[in-house]
């Protein structure tokens, strides 16, 4: 329930930034935006894609660690 409320709050903040044409305050080379650029629906999608990639990478590395620890030889 709390996760859903957090998601709704974040979504309302994004809507407000889009509606008010907020300006970004920092460069982000991975997303391709610069400080002073207007926050747009395109930048929302770019930030979301980056977040999804980061999450997928973390999950993959976590799985790899679990497999490695499972395959490790037993200690006496």
C-alpha cells in the first residue's frame, strides 16, 4: 500500500514539473540533458529508461552473486 502511495506522489510531482515547464538543474550525459533544459515528456521517458537499465543491471549482478556463492566449494 505504501509503495502505491509513493508512486502516486512521484507521478504527481512529475506531472507538476511537466505542467509548469520546470528547468533541469544539472547535466546528465547518459540521458542527454543539460542544466537549464525544460523538463519534457521526452526527458521523463529518458530518465525512466535509465532507471530501468540500472535496476536490471543490479538484478543481474545480484543473481550472479547468488549463483557464485551457491557454486562455491563447501568449507570444512
